[in-house]
C-alpha cells in the first residue's frame, strides 16, 4: 500500500480513484464495511482504491479538552488499512488552518484535483469542511457539479440502545468497562496496546511472576483497570519463532496493594516463563478476557494466592 503525507505527493500517474475519508480510529468492522465497498468498486471498475485520513485527530486540534484517546496508534491504523486491501492512503496533517477549508474547497482539493476520484464512498454520518458544515447532501451536490459519483454506505452493525454497535464510540465504551468480548466483536480481532518494555518496580520478579512493563507512551487505548488473560507478541521475531506469540496474564492499573505506584501501567506476565529478557523491546499486548477488577489485598500472602489463581485461569482460557 502506498502512503502519502500530502496530496501533492500523490503521483500524477496514479490514475483515477475510488476514495473515502475518515479518522478510521480502530479500523473496526464499521470502518471495514466502508473500505470493502471502496476496494470492491475499484476492482470492478479498474480504478485505484484510496483512503484519506487525518493525524492528529481533528477534535484533538479544535477541542483538545474533549479529544478522545486514540484506540490505535497511527502506525497500527495504517497497517490495518493496508490489510483492508487499499492501494493507497493519504495522511493529512490536521491543523487549525486546514480546518478553515470550506466543504467545497476540501472536496475539490482532495477528490477532484488531488485524487481524481470517479467515486467517493461516505458513511451516513460523514461531515467535512469548516465547522463540519458539509454532509452527505453536500457531497452529493458537489459530486454532481464536479463529475464524481457518491456512494453512501448504509448503517452497519446491530443497533443497541439507539447507538450503532460497530462504532468507535461503542468500542471506547466497551474498553472503558473492561468488556473485552464486546470490543472483540466490534473490532473482529483482539484489542492491542503496544510499547517498549521498560523497568518498573521489579515487584513481579520478586514475587516469582516477572512482568513486562510497557512504557507510559505506549500506543492503544488502555482498557479498564483489572487483570486480563491475553497474549504478548514480539514483532521483532520471525513469524514462525516459538517465542513470537506468548500467553500472558496482564495487569492494568495502579496496583492498589502498593502505595508507590501512582500512574496506570500495563504489565504482562508471560505464563510459566521467568527466562525472558524483554527490556528495550517493543511488544504487542492483546487482550482476550477480563478476569477481575483490581483489589487491595491486606497481605502479600493473599495477593500471592490471588495471582496464582489468576494465572491458572489465564492458562485455562488460553490453552490450545
């Protein structure tokens, strides 16, 4: 998949396109329904399939006080867009100046001049241009004026309490509650947090359960505090390496039994392994199921008993 950071970078010989736009945060099943329409139409018509996305998230620029935390980092988002089968992605740097484009200026610069789009695929809630004043009707009017077809992707996913199930909002809600089965259903894959393994308090090692502690700048929306069963993956190893993907018990939170942990952490104990040295390595942590919430234990002995029970449950859940 080709990647461009500016519309001027798109080669003149790319050819006409089927295009879409969006933040695609999470690249969940709703997003992939739109992307499937784009790639299917491009294949049928002999065109190139391209998505336009933004970095940072527009809300983070215009209203930082209410900006949502990213579900996936930019590199993971691009990798997922590539898996969707797109020919190319334009990542536009979103700035306050860029936000001043009128809907028509945005469409002309992006789809008419930049990508020479013959078809533009949009979701029902698509908004664009100054103050988000452009909508589906605007896009259809501009399509008629500038000679491109507009395809509107219908609602996808089941409706629950008036909210589309396959949405970034629903996904954030599920993760905030530690509802991993729902998050997995919306994503159609396991939710992932990735980052560099750094030194922590080494308390897990002292207790016989050494953990890989992810750096504070790790990417991916961290789910609710608690203990989870999941996987630790080492992308730096070959795909067929026996230590590439390892079963793990994962702790999220501040560890209330100890008073010296002041920030939320993600740490993973690889089941039945005390020989791994992962410091400085970038790892992926995938969440399978929440085992329990966080509890403050009155003694190290009761904590150890609970850790043993957590590890046993994680081992049973992750067994082949």
